[in-house]
């Protein structure tokens, strides 16, 4: 994917995932620290929105790790605007090499950092302190994909297999849910709107391709699962 288009799309998003405000609030509530002294860690944090929301809600410190320099800079700017710079630190580096555990670990749509789903969950388990919580969110097939969709997304598990992978990695699932179709529609529309704002013929052609791929291909076929986990 053209990096210019990806950056333009992400710049206008609160969350670079099919995540609505109601779900974000629900997840924040479910991820409440069980005791004082917790620290948050978001691996592949993008612009850091959910991390800042968690840290502000519970007055805890946190680290966001993001290899995309532009996304990291947006995160720092947003933290400064909310007066969270002393509370949340953003690191411009590869999350795959991060080694400091935390009590509250987040990874949304970025399991590819470590390779496949199993490797991602194994890494998250290693980085989640005993008694802590992890939020892992990623794509899955909720219906059988056609060849075009499979070519776009590869070999995704179904939701049950995603949960089994978490158990196999040493977690116990506390909460499992999936994004609604409305959340997907809003995310895809807002993502394309960022590309549309570039205003060039090539950008519009790319947005058309993305819209056709979604509406005529993976809408309702690819799901996005939200798993809140705790180390077994």
C-alpha cells in the first residue's frame, strides 16, 4: 500500500481500527487496573489514542511503541495537547524488540509485528506481568472468504481459533467480542475520507479501489475480534 495514502488515511482517525466510541469506553472500563501501581504498554500504538485514554482514566503511566515516525509524532502532539506528556511516553522503535513488561498490555491490529497470531500472543504473554491484563485485537474470518479476499488478508483464523490461540499462548480469556458492521462501515468510510482529501486523481482511484474491495468483497466476511486476556 502506498505509504502516502496510508498516512493520509490514518491522520484523520481517532483509532486505526473498527472501534467506535462506545466500545472504546467499554474496553477502558474492562481494562481497569486491579491494584495501584500498574503501568500500561501499547505495542504498535499508532497515534496512541486508546493508550492515552487508559492512562488518563486511571491516572497511570504508560509507554507507546510505534515504528512509524509520523504516527509517533502525532501521538506526542496529542499527548501534549491533553497535558499527558509527563504521564505517557512514546517510543519510535520496532515493538518486536521491546522487552520491558507491564501490567496492562495492548496490541490492536498489529500482531504482524511478530509474524503470525501465535507468535504475537506468545510475545504479549511474555510482556504481561502476572495478574495483569492484555488487550489483543486482530482480524479473523467470520465467513468463508473468496479468492480475492483471501489474497488480500491471507490465512486468518476464525474467532474460536483466535481464542484457542490465546489459551495456547498461556492466557485465559476474560472477554471476547467483535466489531459491529456499523463500526466497520464507519472505519472504512473515515479511512477512505483521509485519502479523498488528497484530491488527486490517483488518490481518488485508490479510494475507489478500497471502497469496491470493502463493499464488494470483505464487508461482513472479515471480522475484527477484541480479546481481553490475563496470564494463566
